C-alpha cells in the first residue's frame, strides 16, 4: 500500500511479492484499497496498468462478464460456419463473430432514452458489457490529436480550449504507443503529429485499391498516408520498451517484458473485430490487464455494476456501491481514491446518480456542467465501383482489420482563412479489397450488371469482386448546448438505477461538413475512374449518421482551469471532490476528427501519474 507521507517526500514503492490475483467473488474483496477503478476498457485498463505497475493496490469493478480473448476468439472460423453466414442480426448488429458478447446498440434490461423522437435528434449508444469493454472489438485506429486540437477555440472562436496543450500530452502518446504497439509512418503534416523516433512499428503495404486511391487523390491535393493502428506489425522490443516506460522500476520492467513476449506479430489474415487470440492487436484484456494482474496489485470483480460513489461527512469519496449482476445483491467497497472510467456517458450517469445533501444535483456538479456538451464524430459515407480494379489477378488482401491508409485533414489553411463554410475538419477512412466472402458478396450489383443469372452472374461476381470502394468521413463536431444527457425522471434499469436521457442536435457546421465530405468522396471516386452508386445527398441531414452512431462519444464533464466552468482540472481530478478522478473521455473539451481512444489512454496515463504523485505526497 502507499503510505501517507505528510512531509511531501516520495514514499517507497511497495513491491513485496503477492500472488497472482484472479477474478474475485464479492466476499473476497479486501476492506480497503489505494484506488477503486470503475470500468476495464481503454480508460480503466490504462489507469489500472499505470497505478499497479507503480505499486498502488487497485480494485477494479467491471459491470460485464469475464472475457478472455485468448480462449474465446473464434479467429479461424469462416462465415460459412456461422448461422446466416455470419450476417448482422439485432442481437449481433455487427455480425455473428463480432467480439461483443453482451451489449451492442441495446443492453437487455439497461435502456437509455431520447428526449426527442425526431431521427435527426436521436442519440444511439453502443455499450459492451464485458471485461475490456469496447476495446475487444474497436477498429484500433489510433490517431494523435495535434496542437490545434487542444486550442480550437483560440483558433476559430468556437467551442472550448483545453487547459493543456499538445506538448503536455505528447510524451504520453509516445508511452501508450510503445506499450500497446501502434504501426504508422512519419509524414511531417500540419496538425498531424509524428511520434518520437523508434516509437511506431512499420506500417503494412497498402492494398491495390488503396494504392490507386493514393495516386489519384494526389492529383486533387489530398495526402493518402499510412493509417495508425494498434496492431503489432512486428514483435515488440521486450528489452528496450519496458526500460523506457518504467525506468528505475525493475519489477515493472520484468512484468511488462514478459507480457510483451507473450504477444505475437499479426499474420494479416483474420478479422480484428472478433478480437485477437494471439494478442497482436490492442485489447485491454490482452495488453493492459495481464501485466496489471501479474504485479499482484490488481483485484478484479466482474459483473459488478457500480451504482453510486459513496461520500463521507467531509465530502471525501470513500468508495462505491455496486450491484452484483448475477445475484442482484448490493455491495460496498472502499478506497482512498475513486476513479470513474466507465466510458464517458456512463461516468456522467454515475456522477448524476450519486446525489447527496451536499451534492443535490449530482456529484462534482457544482458547475452544473455534468452531462453537458457531449460530442460524437461527424460521419458520412459514399461508395462506388472502380473498373480499373475489376478482374485483378487473385491475391491476398486480408491485411489488418480495416484500411491500411487514410487521408488526414488537409485544408487547415483554407479553413483558417475562412474559405470553407464549416469550422472543423475531417479525415477519410477507406474501404477496399477482397474481404472474406459472406452472405452479401455478389449481391446488389444490378446497378452495374442490369441483373444477371446463372453462369453470367458467376462471371459478374468474379469480375466485380474486390472492385468496390467506400469512403467514410470522420469529422470534428463542435460541442453545443443542445447536446447533453441527464437522468430520465421515470425510467430505471433492471437494477433500479435511473437511466440516461439524451438530447441531441447537430449544428449547421456539422451538416455543411458532411456535405463537403460527400463531395470530396465523389471527387476521389471520379479521379479513380470509378462510378458512384448513389450521388451525394441534396440534404446532408439525410446522410449524417445519428449522434453516438460513430461510437466516439466523449465529453459531459469537461476539464478546465476554473471550477466555475469545468468539472475537473487537467488531470481529471474533480474540483468538488479531490479524491475523485475521471479518466475516460468525459473530461474532453473538444472531439477532434482524430478517433478518441489513443487520447483517452494518454490522458489516463497522465492522470494516473499525477494521482500516484499525490498519493505519495499524502495529498489524497
Ligand atoms: C465497433 C467500434 C469501433 C471503434 N473503433 C475505434 C477506433 O478505431 N479508434 C478509436 O479511437 N475508437 C474507436 N472506438 C471507440 C472506442 O471503443 C472507445 O473510445 C473506447 O473503448 C472508450 O474507452 P472507455 O474505457 O472509456 O470505454 P469502454 O471501452 O466502453 O469501457 C467501459 C467499461 O466500463 C464498464 N462499465 C460501464 N458502466 C459501468 C458501471 N456502472 N459499473 C462498472 N463497470 C461499468 C463497461 O462494461 C466497459 O467494460 C470504436 C468503438 C466501437 C464500438
Ligand atoms: S489481423 Fe492480425 S491483429 Fe487482427 S486479429 Fe488477425 S492476427 Fe490479430
């Protein structure tokens, strides 16, 4: 345990040997810990990793069931072995093999509500109730925010600045990338930061369609560069990286080296969305939790649905009340510090549900900002077919799950000069190649073939297979006061916990950005000599994906410098309760076009370093 050290001197880290701790039953939980972490996804995993490697005793509460990708991932089964050839069903919205075992767009018995019934004002919420949360099946696109992304209000007058800059987070981006393993390239592009030398793993080669897009998009002035993905394109340096990440900490180095050696390099042949039993991609369950458990400092309880944070009479957080989802019984656990990392909206829900006479509007909500300014990503798409890619010689294009290249936002200067009619940018993700044939391979080609049957249909299927290209825009949304969540006044989940009610409205910036996305996609397709199936929409509201649909929801408990207009300081420490931290996306001030998870992990590591320091100094 960390000893309180009132002198301010750093207390020695206790690495007394302790046994490997498996998942505990509620009655096995100890009476006190240094830190309770709620949630085991990207945020909870990173937080628990950093804390336990440095000797803190941590109890992790996870609402979902235990999940072990090494044992449970059906990596080598093919679509023809699955019911309905693996296609999506309401229970498995992303197909039979998607790694989500409990959850998705709906979680049985745990609803959420929307204040409006209008399609354009709906919020959808993907939740994964399983150890590791959504990291078991996320896309693993791991982009850094750039310097502009932390100071967007100063640049264009919209939204909010962060209380920190890129330089504060950059060292943590390096650390997370080295730990989880991210491939990518160095490109020296505006607001698209490079990593420090030696941090990234080498990128895979682009696929045929991606190479064509790269060449033709260049003629339009668009850079097509290697994407960054948390997939091991090569084995990690299990000697050098642990020393860099944990200097002067031989035990942490040994534990991490062992964990890194247990990870194999990707063999580019199976679908990452199912998870990776050889640990080649990042999942909290294969990368963060095993070393954290191996320190002997992590106790883990699954099926533990946190309901509220407990406070003592002085307003300090003392622990958590949780419901055992297997028995419905209620339990209380205690620690010196409580960290909420349950995913941003769920963290907001926990704060709002932790009402007390001292905090009648919800915990840490003296600013009134808890639940406010939630954000997602602006997502629109367009697809078509490219004759140049027809009848290519057969070759393997499996690769890592998802595109190998992407287009980072390239119009910073034009936008800054006021030449665009929307304020923030987007990047472009590609869909190309010959995926494993499924139920719909060869379907919907009538717009090209005019309809064919028998032998002609087989010829057409072979001809067109691999010649389809799709584009997905991922754009920055400006936080606005119409996007927030609150407790639903009447609806409760099956545990009797009030659920969230969402309010959502895109602003004209997002609508105009979506229209621009579609025009750009059409221009790239044209430059590739391709045919567009459905032309860009007249009304962008019809193609903009609903709030939450890109699953990049962040915000709801913004960080800042001033307790009057923020919920936490720059370390995710709440202003109102100093031993309560939020380490998921809730404290985000903006949501850059860059997918948020790498930033969530970098900030969780930074917050955990600060928390450890404060523990050692006896300030918590
Ligand atoms: C299909 C898909 C693809 C994605 N692709 C990308 C991508 O390519 N790049 C990217 O950056 N992001 C991507 N994301 C988003 C990414 O998954 C999230 O940003 C990330 O997982 C957030 O981490 P988190 O720890 O905050 O939340 P989660 O990973 O959702 O983890 C939260 C955990 O907390 C648990 N929990 C919730 N409530 C409670 C409670 N009351 N008590 C106890 N435990 C609780 C949950 O069960 C869950 O295990 C994708 C998401 C999805 C669904
Ligand atoms: S493509 Fe690579 S990282 Fe993805 S599941 Fe297969 S082996 Fe793992």
